[in-house]
């Protein structure tokens, strides 16, 4: 797996990217996912600084797309974005995690969640049981979810790590979430009811359309690549979905 960009990024982003790929390789049967030729590796310019984006994508019997995006703007902004999109015939939540590293070597935002796709916005019972058994987390700076953040679960963690110890605690938490998700996913049977399938599709579509409302991401991309390219990238690369 190409690791050229991450070697230049914040150490927490590098460690989390490695941990995500190692967990995928350990638990899941990975195969290549076809990415448009012009969207795998992208270079642009943002306010005089170089913007670089690398996308790594895979698929498995349970997941339509595993997406790990790494991005860097000059020497002052490092980003990790990861989402696991289940196939529509699997009633699984959507794993997602993001890290944003700013100037001065600090992580300004760190979020991780297993987001439900059910109409009642609740995770499946076996996920709730596993997550409720985890030790409590102690972070000094919790962050507020955006207005469209109702897609996230009650277990969503959104923080600004204040110390190296908190960075490591966040890393271990994401690893645990990912392990729980993979272990459950590989034991799940595909749905057979058309109605259940439609419900999952609707939940996944809601998740993606809400994520597409992220103005911060859209603004950065538009400044570098224009609105038309940004719309294509956000709807076909970052948060694509199978229409109901």
C-alpha cells in the first residue's frame, strides 16, 4: 500500500492510517476497488500552498467500499478521513473517523463513530452491548457536533486531544471500534427481505447526504478545484451511495 504522503504527516495520522489498514488486512478479505484514474492521487493549490490528496480504496464481501483518504496542505494542515460503506444487503452501521492536524503540531479535531442506518437512529443491539462494555473515556476537550450531526450515534467521540497521551487514547479507541465492527461484520448474514434492503439503503443515503453538507470540506476543495469538481468528488468519492 502506497504510504508516501503519510510519512510527511502528523504522527497520529500516520499511526492511525497504519492501524486501520492493519486491522482491515487482519479481519477482512480485501480486494481492489476501482477508483477513477483522476481521483486516486490529486494535486492542487490552496492560497499559494500545495494541496495533495491520496485515496486508498478496497472492497470485501460485506463492504462495498473501504475508503482511506490522506490529505495535506503545505506544511500546516494534515487530514485523515476514513469511511467503511457496507454493502446494502448488510444491516451494518457506518464506521467513520477523521483527524485534522493544524499548525504547531496539534490535532484540532478527532472524531470516530459507528453511525446507525436504522430509522430509529439506534445501533443494533450487539453493537450497543459491545460498546457499553468498553472502559469510560476521559478527554479534557470535547467538541460539539455540527448541525447535521444527527447521523452520529450516542457513542460518537468528537474531541480535541490536548496531550500526547490523549492522542494515544484516541488511537486505541478507534482501533477498538474498528475491531468490534470487523468482528461483527464477518459473522453477519446478508439480508433477504426487500423491505429491509430498502431501509438500509435509505439510511446509508441519509448518512451520505448529511455528510455532503460539511461546509468546511466543501470550501477547501472549492478554493482549490472549483465547485463542479468538488461536487463530483464529494458525491462520487467521499460520500457516494446506492440510490433507493
